[in-house]
C-alpha cells in the first residue's frame, strides 16, 4: 500500500461548549476538514496554535499543510484600521498560522489556504483585504453556493478547468494581491476566489470557498498528490 502523506490542518483554540461534566478550552476543527483530507488520500493531523518559534519544526514533520477557515485576520497585520464589521482578533492564531505559512514557503511544503487561510496567504505576502463584502454569506451560519470561474493557464485551472459551483461563507476577501501572487479564479461579481504562487515557488494555492463542505475532492487530491 502506498504511503499516505501527512497533512497538517490548523485549528481553533476556543472555550468549548460543555460536554459531559467538562467545560474547558479546546482545540477545535470542523470535522469536514480531516474528513476531506482522509477522503483525498491523506492522513490528517490537527495543529492547534503554538508559539511561532515552533512553526518550522512542525512543518518539517509534514508532507502538506492546510490553513483552515476561521475568524477575521486582525487588520493591523496588513496595515489597516479595523472596520466596525470586522470580528474580534484571534492574535495567537494569526501569529501561529502566519509562521506556519512562512515555514511552508521556506521548506517548499505544499500549502493550501481555505477561506481565512487564503486571506492569510495574501497577507503573508504583503497583500491587503476587503474587510466587508456583501453577498457571499447570505444567511448567518449557513453555507451558500455560487459559481467560480478559473483563470486559464493557472494551477487551479489545471485542477478544475470548468466553472464550478462552490460552498461559500465569508464576508471578507482579497483586495490588493501579495507579492508574486496571481488570481486564479473569480466569482461573477469579480471577487478573487483563488490565488496561487508561480510553480517556481512550489505548490501554493488558496481558495476562498470551503471544499470541506462539498463533494468535489479535486483540490485536496491535488494537494495530496503534491505532498506525495
């Protein structure tokens, strides 16, 4: 049997809803993420926030990395004042995940950013974010669907060549692209829906939607293949 690559997925660290007799802080990750990695042929490892100084050693043990969705990136990270509609900061998670991204760049470990993860990828390379966007999270707590169109000639278009409806839930988006990043998919309203680095930088892709909430395994299978 072929060796299954180890794919690390970043997590929340939150006060947990009470279970049994316990009410404790917990490392949380929606189950769709590890299930998606497993269905795509990888082994999933949860990476709760840690000291940024440990990021390089963590990434060195991985074959691939997923930066998961979650809270808004603190605007100070991209030189902006917070909009009133921007959520409260998650500073420990911002610091940890940015350090993981930098470590993945340095080690050329295949990297996928999902929703917040794509936005952090943009911030890590010097880009900025739109702090509020209407129409991409229409019902609170429920994922919607909308089509995204790939840009021909990109890594993403090579994985998913046709326009595809994707599960979406976000109120922020990429504004100015970071250094060397290219947009590789757009929504009908022009919102950047996927970003990537040139092949010379390794396998680096960000998607604004949530593949873990759908049935299309192609993006994760491409990550697993790169990690193999």
